[in-house]
C-alpha cells in the first residue's frame, strides 16, 4: 500500500469511528504513521482528505453490497439488499453510514461532504432501481424508492438502537409486502 492509500485508509477509519469534526490532523497523521508534513504533501487540506476517504468508502461499500446482493437469485435481490444491511449493522465496528454521518456533520447542502453523500445515496438508489427492474417489479422506480427508504431507516435504527431481531424482521417484512405480487 502506498503512502497516500495508507493515509486515506487510516483517515476513513478514524472519521468513521470518531466523526469528521472530532478527528484532528494530529490524530490522523499519528494513526496513519506519517508526519503532518507528509499528510499535507498528499492532501493539501483536511477537506481533501475527507473527500478521498468518502470516495474510498463509496467504492468499498459498493463492492461489498454488489457481491452480497448479486449472489442471490435475481428475484430475491431486493430482499438480499436488506439482508446485506442487516449483516453490516450486526458487525462489531458498525457506526452507521459514513455518508449519513457526513451529511449530518456537514449539513450545508453545498458542502463537499454533503454533496458526496448525496451522490453516494443516489448511486445506491439507482442500483436499487436496477435490481428492482431485474427482479420483475411492476414499478421499479417507486419500488426502489420504497426499498431505499426501508434501508436508510434500518441503517439509522441500527446505529441508534443496535441490530435487534425485531428491527431486522420488520424491515424484511416491509420489503416482502412491497414485492408481493397482486
């Protein structure tokens, strides 16, 4: 792993575990094992490093999500999306969605982390529309939006309340209701 990747990986972990504003450059350089000068050589500002970390998270999330969801039969992929979120929310280091967290910390809609968060969520929504269409959904855009809202609600609920069986069952049943054939 090169120095830039080392810094971004360390920063992503720190931002995810502790928050964007609460994580200082001294802490980031220490955890990455580089001097502040080296950190600034690769990333001229903390904002640049936040953008790089969010871009890395977007790539990592999509790779994991697609591998999980696309392992299921085409008709089962909407439900597999919820199962993916449930598995993720059950991990010991789960701290919610980095993009929801970023949008909350950078609430101004024109702030770069907020824009990156919006782009990530739109990418998820587009993917959900694709899997809804492939699954034979009658109205893929509407069903994808419903699936998206269930997923986003599940993520936030797991972050605040933990990944309880009741939450996971409710989300799964909600998806089953949406995809019931008339």
